């Protein structure tokens, strides 16, 4: 019996791949920064990533979004993909992971 579905394996792989996407201003990956809210994969919809930015005026927002799209496209070139920029819930520093807090010397 398989405990993890093929869809979940792809979602977990995308999660790990997105750790390669670094916020250029803070030099921390977007997963540890808490910017990625949801990753889903289905055969019908492909890969869908919902993420936010630390602020609506984030000067590096376009770079981060482009990097996310590129990482997915490089690893899943035949799969439909969509990256949604969302503003709810509004990001705040409590979303930063313990590893991210250590990286940013917040502890």
C-alpha cells in the first residue's frame, strides 16, 4: 500500500524546489520566509502555487514570481502551471519558519 499519492509526491517536490527561490532583499528562501501559502497538483489543473509577498510594494516581487515560475518550468516543463499572487491572509513575520528565524537572527 502506498502512503503518499503521486500528486502528493509532486507537491512535496515543488515545496522543496521552492526552497531554491531566494528573496533577494533578505537572502532567505521563500518557504522559510512563509510566503508560500499553498501548493497543489492535479492532472486536470497542473501545478498551482499560491504565494504572497512581504508587502504589496515589494520591489523584488517580480523577480520572486519569475524565479518561482522558472523553477517549476525547469523541473516540470510538460505540466500546466499557475502561480497566483494573493494578499489574504496578509503576510506578517509570524509566518517565518523557525529555520528562517534563525537565518535572520530573530531568536
